[in-house]
C-alpha cells in the first residue's frame, strides 16, 4: 500500500461540501459578473430601469448561488436575497425600487427597543428601521428608479442585508417583548454542534490556563498573551462561525482591543479575557443554538492589497522569534495563527493568498478537524504530512495559474519539523509570491 501511495501520490484531503469555514466573501467577481455590472450601468443610463435591476440581480447571484432569486411578472421584478438568517424581499417597477427585511415581531410596543431603532436609524445611510402594520420590526429601503443607480442599489441592499442579519439575534436577545419573525437557518448535525461547542470552550480555557500559569510572566511579556487571546477570537470565528451573541462578543473583543491602542497592553489583554469569559458563562444550550449554517449574498470583509498584507506579515512575524527560541511553542504559534485568522476575519487578500490562508487553517487546526471526524494533515505520530500539504499547494496554483501566471510558491522554504516552524516558513513563502496578473 505504501508503495502504491508513493507511486500515485498522496491521497487528497477533501472536506464534505456542506462544511463551511470563515466568513462569506463576494470579493472575487467572475468575468460574467463584471459583464452583468457593465450592462446594468448602461441600462440605467438609457432609462431601462427594469433591465438594470435584472442585471444587478445577475451580478449579485455570484455564479447562480441560491442566495439570490428573482422573477418578472406583470412588469414587476420580484427578488429575494438571503443573508445569514434573514430574507430580503423586494420589487422593482418603473415607479420605484423597494426592499425590506422583517427582523422580529413585537408582541407589545416598548420604549426600549423603539428608542434603539431610532438610534440605529442615525447610523444608516440608505435604509431605515420602521414598524409594519402588524408591529413587525422592518428594515427597509426605497427609492425612485431614476435615482436607483446600480451603485446605490447594491450599496443599499448590502447595508440592508448586513444590518438585518447582524441585529436580528441581538434585538431578540436584549428585548423579551420581541419574538422571531423568520429565521432562515440550516441546522447542523447534533454531533457537529457538540464538537464545535466543546472546541470553543476548550480553546478559551486552554488560553486562560496558560495565562494563569504566568510562564512567561504577564507583566514582562503582555504582548505574547495578546497574540494568544486574539488568535483564539479570530480562530473561533473562522472555524465555528457562531451567530448572534457569540459572534457579537468576538467582534466586540476585536474592536475593543484595537480601539485602545494607546493604553497599557496588560489592561487590554485583561479586557479581552473578560469578553471571552462571557462565552464560557453563557448557558450551553444558548451557545449551541447559535451554531447553524446560513447562506449569504454579501461579504463584510474589505479587500486587502498584497503589498499591505506582506507588510503586515513582516511587522508581526518577528514576535514569534523569542517564544520559539525559549520553547514556548503555544505562544509562538499564536503569532502566525493571529496573522492568518485576523486577515480572514477583517480582510479579503488576493485570491491565491486567500486560498493559501484557508489551507494554513486546514493544516494547523488539527484538533478541530479531528473532532469533526475529518482527515487531517498530521500523521498518527504527530508529524506533518509533507506530501499532502505540497499536493494541496499545487492544487491552489493550478486553480489560479490562468490569472496569475507567475504564481510559483517556493515550497522549498517550508520547514515540516514542527507546527510553529511550518507556520513561520509558510508565511515567509507567502511574502515571496509573485502575484502579477495576466495582461488582457
């Protein structure tokens, strides 16, 4: 068997298609989508507003994804967009373009949530919160077709979709007088939910235990523990994809840490710990209820130019040298884990790097994927499967070679002797990529 494996190459590690990791991104547009966008612009300029809206739907469909559907009937274009647990319903006629999403149902009207909606309205650019005649909390957008340029319509739909998906669970969690209006969610198998819940708790507790040992001392090396907790925040977001309260805790922890950059690092680390403690304090059944799969049409993360990414890596990577030299492998590993998972949380790098970063997470998060019963890139004795990793890199190169003809990762740089050394050399390989695109 080993001879055959050597002869025909390593078995490719393939995940089930229903496994979703990380936040959805719509940053990579196909040639067909770009063509639909250009048709939408031209149609709107000519006053063919329904044609423009139809092309906008084609542009948003992202290769026929089921998250965007539409039909034309009696001169009206009806469309639906799925974003997380929310459905955006809308229509376009020669007189108007309108879209809305029902977030929750109010059993009784209260000053608390109505004031909250008024506050939200000041933050919105295109949409507004309103009460439907049946007291449903609705986020809506409406404009005249003459003013409905493709850029405005897509921006408004993006704002509506992302806000609706983010705030439905938060409003329901905060105000008891509200009940769900509709929840579009795909329930995960019970075993997967349990595995994710235990992984969340295990990773947070392991980080806390390391902090409590205080070796090395927090007072002398607070930055090492900052990387540790931030890596936990972003890895949990990428791997378990929580919704509602847990997602909000992770986002708030990230915001708080970087909003206080002028403050003492030790205090910021303790603030991170307090936020993560809220996850452990939350009842198990409530955490499990926030683990489900959704479909989306809009991504939240912003594109990140490759030059900025390499600068980010070069600035952060040296932080792993000292803990690696001292034998603190968990703290050393937290640095590349932070770099990659934070990038996938906050940004969208160029497509080859995006896919390589996802491979990094797949290779380095052995415990998570093993808990789901999936193959890993680590052998029975803890060694990295060099051939499987290199085969996965080759697959990424093959998929992107047409657009990036000079994409030739220097895999000879990779050090497979330990996970931290692999992670460090993997980032060095990333920084040396040539992402020159093919001239058209």
